[in-house]
C-alpha cells in the first residue's frame, strides 16, 4: 500500500500480543477492532475500496478480522508517518467483501465501508494494531446532499472516465453512498480527503459542493 498523507495523531500505547487478542465490543459503547492502515487513501462510509496488502502486520490484521467478527478499522496514515502505527485518529468501520492472493505473498482485499466512522481512543501493538475505538455515526445529510450531487454531476460531466469508473465501483444506491465514493477519487490532496472523512455527512456535502466548484474554476483557468 502507498505511504500515508494527512494530519492528526492517534494516542498510542503498548499492549499484549495482539496476534492472539480477542476483539470484542466494550460495555461502554467502544469497540476493539483490528486496524488496516491504508497509506494515503481513505475509505468512506457506504463506499468500497480495493487494496493490495503485503505488509506482514497488515496481513495478520486481516487474519484477526476473519477470526473475530469480520470487522476492521480502515484508517489512513499520517503524511509524516515513519511507522505503521502513525495513523489518523478517524477511520471507517469496514468488512472484508473479497480476499484473493496477490503478488509478493500479499492479498487483494475488497473493503466495504459500513455506516459508521470510528475515532481511535488508543492503539495496542506495534506491527499488528488493534484500536479501542469510539463509533461515530455519519449523520443525516438532510437537504445538503442535493447541492453536493449537483456539483459532482457537473464535475463528472467534464470527466467521463471518472464518471464511468465511479459507476462501476458504486455499491450503495443511497445518494450519500455516491457522494462518499466520489470523495475517495476526486483529485484532491490526502489531507483534504481526510478532512472530508472527519466531517459529518451534512458538513461533508457542503465542503464537497464548495470544493468541486473550486476544482472546476481551476481547471477552466478562472
């Protein structure tokens, strides 16, 4: 996977050997989840993503996910990341929709983002990570999704290849699922993409509407 980009740092601590740790829900509403670092990429709720995993620690996190309920925390690394544990504090709870062998003893993994983002409270482990995470609902976009969809439609009209790609990748028929999928693939910086993920659905739509209009003006030389 690619190296990470972005800002913000999760609080970390050493813990037990997490290759055999039991991953379960906490009584206070937090959850324990294996962590899959995504480099500079972001997985958004109601979206999908395919990544090739080759790092030994990440491969063990996939094995742990299969043993402990099928959920993991997909999270981007920070831009100055010097180690696998240098991850952002906000990611998305995901399930593994597909897993096939890849080159270099890796795995090609298809991830499906659920309805929740999650904020890292603490990290356990060094190479293989487990997060104690607080679930963060994406929220209701209300009427704000309309302006985001309209702005994205104008942008994709000018970029038919991207529109075709998104149509092929789309899994959710919900408007926010389409908006979130577009967030993953717009030509913006990794730090800007992470800020979109950290925003609730309504604010994300507002940011997308403004940002896409700015992209169009830039491309047209305005």
